[in-house]
């Protein structure tokens, strides 16, 4: 009869360290996913705000001079689900008219 005794303490410790490292990797991956999601959300929100302001500005500026173009800008905002009147946001034309007027005067 042959009896072999081996100490598995080192192996068990290595398995515990491996499990701990695996948990840390998973946590780091989840944190990175959350960070990327936040960044994308912020960037998308900013882009949509710019689109809304631009379309609103075009609508306000074109509805008198070119009514079909003003309607087209309004249709774009509605199709994108952007309605400044519903959100209570001031129109882009109201916010930027002084800025654009100064720009036009300086270029003239």
C-alpha cells in the first residue's frame, strides 16, 4: 500500500487569489462600461440640444422669408421629438439674434 500526502494549502491560496483577481477584473469592466455609457449619454444630449437650437433658429428665421423652409425645420424638430414649445425652452432665434446681428454687422 502506498500513501501519498500532499499539502494543498498553496494551491487553495492560489485559487482564492485567482478568484479575487477575477472579481476585480469584472468590477473594472463594469465601471468602464458605466463610464462609457455616461459619456455617450452626455455627448448625445449635447448634440440633440444643438440640433434643437439650430432647427428652432432656422424655423424662426425662415418662416417669414421662406415659409416652406420654416415648416421643413419645424417638421425636422417634430420628427426628432424635439419641441422647444413643449419644454418651455426659449427659441434659438430669441437667444442668438443679438449674436448673429453683431456677426452680420461686423462682416458687412
